[in-house]
């Protein structure tokens, strides 16, 4: 027998929490424009104790696997099969992001501040709770009837498009370095023809698709947080490329082809 624990707040409190989380996500946007999180190429030792990059990444992303699943299975809607399709979509992405991707990064000797790991971990705990509850507990609308609604199919198509762009673009980056290298090269191919950070573009499309597909406040909050995080970070990466490579392609935008 599988023991499940009641974890969900009453619906009205849950919705209030989701709205508060959306409001915080909107406020995060100007902050991330002003302050670039100090990891990867923007690493700085001024932000206190650090941990190895790979382990830090696994620690901060892993709640999206275990915590999301605990919350999901403890909800009553997880007894239906359609929410499990949503769970599987989430899991396919996060098994890569939380375990496979960090194991594949060529990051020997690089560090990440505990401060960043702590913030990201906190984010994943709240985000995993909101999204796991929204489909595992309050996901009674996810039945075969969903399949008749255009938002399900449009959201699924957008999600898959974003996922493919993200995966393909990350793949190009992961193969740029030789095994023990940690420097930077100009990425080429795929969506890099148009933008400096197509992996971030793909991530934003992916979670926008999730929001259209799931059509709930938790999924909307995740799309907003992703955009609030990744548009400013793409602008910072783009500036960095321009400062460090004199031959950087002049027509390449930061994240939205032809626009920004
Ligand atoms: N949903 C969200 O809010 C969210 C937030 C953050 C990240 N993510 C996703 O997580 C993934 C990784 O994020 P990230 O910030 O680490 O992305 P990133 O800065 O593009 O780096 C990805 C990996 O490629 C390496 N790399 C990047 N540019 C390179 C270059 N020009 N030459 C050689 N190697 C290069 C990086 O090494 P270094 O680490 O040494 O720079 C890192 O290992 C992305 O797909 C992103 O969309 C999602």
C-alpha cells in the first residue's frame, strides 16, 4: 500500500499563494536586470562560500524531481491518468536538467556560490509545490475532455517546440569545450545564427507552452518567473560576448530573433 499525505492548502489559500508568487516573479524582473546572478561566466568570489558547480547544480535543481513528485502523488487527482502525462512531461525535462545536464557540463574546477544554490533551491521548493499541487491535487479538469480543448494541443506543441530548441541549443554549448577546457568560444549553428542564448529562448517557450497546456495559476507563475530570470540573463550573456569577442557576429540578438 502506498501511503500518501495530504499536503495541499485549501483551494482559496492555494490560489492566493500562486498570485503572491506571480507578483514576486514580476518584481524579480527589474532586480535581475540590475543584478546578474554570479555563476557560470558571471561568477564572482564576492558572494560568500562556494560549492563545486556540478554538485551545486544537482542540489539546486533536484527538488524539481523528488519534491514535485512527492507533492504530485500526495494529491487526489494523481489517481487519474491524464495528470500523469503532465508529470511525465515535467519529469523528462527535469531528469535532464537536474541530473544529466550537470553531469555532462565541462565544468572542472568551477564553483558556484551557496547563496545562488540556496535561492534556486528555495525557488524549486515553492515552484514544485505549486505545480505539483495544481496538477496532482487540483487537477480534476485533466480528463479526456481536455483533449477536446485547443489549449491542450497548442500548449503541447509550444512545449515540445521550446523543449527541442532548449535541448538542441544546450547540446551545441556542451560540445564546444574539449573535456578539460573551461574557456568560452563563439557558439555557432542552429538558433545561434540569430541569438546569443537560444537555450534561454527555448526554456521560455517551453514553460509558456506548459502554462497554455495546464491553464492554471501555478503554471502561469512558472512561465513568468522563467521570463523574469532569463531575459535579463540573456542580455548579460550577450553583453559579455560582445565585450570578449571582437569578431562576435554583429547581427546576432540576445534572445528574441530580430528583436532583442
Ligand atoms: N527555468 C529557469 O528559470 C532557468 C534558470 C536558469 C537556467 N535554466 C536553464 O538551464 C540551462 C543552463 O543554464 P545556464 O545559465 O548554465 O546556461 P549557459 O550560461 O548558457 O551555460 C550552459 C552550459 O554551457 C557552457 N557554456 C555556455 N556558453 C559557452 C560558450 N560560449 N563556450 C563554451 N561553453 C559554454 C556553460 O559553462 P559555464 O557554466 O562555465 O559558463 C554551461 O556549462 C539552460 O538551458 C537554461 O535555459 C533555466
